[in-house]
């Protein structure tokens, strides 16, 4: 089964609006990462948040992590049509190993209408 | 800096045939991953290499899938014989420098008829 699950599965908004995607996971993690995938392309890393961090920003992206609830959220502010893509959360499980191994959720398909 | 290179980008084969995918990671990246992404799903890890050694192949269907990274640089993933359910995009990724971030190639899309 998938380690992380994104919610909602699909999100449709207008340009300029904010988009929020959520991710829930099951077991302890070293870090949680968000990736973006344009149709027919590979995944691109957006942001990484470590288990001892609660919030992180990168440009128009804001990620939060609540380890007590085993959940994370990705906020994209002032969205643009070019933000249309699938967004995946990925968890690096805490197994006492330094070798990262990411488990991906099913993703949220974001559509931003001009 | 060159990214992760994969080939071929597209492959169509009949069931029971064989296919091989090639990946060249970012120079200097010790860790290489192969993921399988079925349409509408997230990537699923098949195998992870650290240099030329296998770290995790627990989700690799070993009766038909094999992978190697002989010199600790590029890697090949083979499927023999292919089944209809192997239709997917095969993504190669690499990581290095301890950041935890994975760099993905564009993927190889396999269609099994």
C-alpha cells in the first residue's frame, strides 16, 4: 500500500487563487518531500521538510508538517496556469539508515484555469 | 549540469517479449533508483543501488525483472518476458551529496500489447 496519500485527488482553481494539497502518512519519517510532475515528464523536486521542522517556504510554496498527526500540506499562493501539474508527497521513512528511500503517494492533479 | 538521462523514451512490445531500459545518472551521484509509475498512480520503487551494490530490491518482480549497475555509474533495467500489466513509465532517479533530494529522468514509457 502507499505510504503517503494526497488529498484531494484533483483540484481545479482559477489563476491567482491559492491551492492547498494535503498529505497523510503512516509511519515515522526522516523527512517529507513534495514533487511536481508535468504531463508526460519526470518528477521535479519542490521542497523537503525534515521531521524536526514545522514549516518551510520556497518562493510561492509553503509546506507545513505535523508529525503528531502524520500529515503535511503544500500551499501554492497566487497560482498560475503554468502550475498545472500533478503534485506528489514522498516520505523518507525513519529506519535508522542514512540511505534515503522515498515512498510516493498517488498525487493531486492540480488544474489552474487562466 | 547534465540531468538524468534515460532511453528509450517510448517502447511498444508484445507480451512475452523482452525490453531493456538504460539510465545514466547525474555525474557523481552514488545512489540510483528505478521506479515504476502506472497511469494515475504515484511512482513505486523497484530497486535502489548504492554505487554498484543493491540496497533494496524487495519490490522488484525478480521472476521477470532484473537490473544492474555494473560499474557504479549507468544502469539497465530489463523485463523478460513482459506482461500486459508491465505497461507503465519507468523512471530512473539519482541522488548524491546527502541532500535527500531525488533527481528524475524523463522516464521510459512502455506499452505492452
